[in-house]
C-alpha cells in the first residue's frame, strides 16, 4: 500500500487544518489507518487511529476534542481534521496503515507509511 499525505501548512494558533492521506490500493480499506507526528528533535508519536470500517477511533490525550480522524474507503482516503491548533502541534505528520489491524499505538505495528506533511502552528 502506498500512502501520500497532504494538507499541511502554516497556520496561526487557534486555526484549523485538514490533512488527507491517499492510498494506492484497495487493501487500504482492510487496514487500520493512523496518523503519527514527529516534532524536531523528538521521537515519532501516535496521534490518532481509525479502524478499517471507521467505527472505532483512538486519540492521544493531547488532541482529544480538537482532532477528528475519519476515512472514506470508497475514495481510498483518510483525513485528520485539526481544530484549535496549538504551537505544540507543530510537527511533520505521517499517515500509516496496518493491514494486521493490531490496534496498537506503536509505530512498529504499522507496515506502510506516507512521506509526511509539515504542520507549523505559529503563536
């Protein structure tokens, strides 16, 4: 599965962005899809995940109530709506797919990764 993330950019604190992740293969629809992020000098961290059918979601505490993950399997796409952005949300955001559906927050559980899209939140 090839993934391509897009939608990053520069936004002021309190603003919104919507990230998109486009997949190349139908197996995307059978995979758990997650977003991770990596800030400069920090390790990659889990942000959110959505189950293969879209019925279950998981969020790290710092983004709960501000970010929403969703997917459209017909379009082979997933999204991360980010509202009330904070400077500490600044990072490169990656989408990742787990065909095994392990439902783990570890990046090791995800076999396929997009190239990343940079989100910069200014104060």
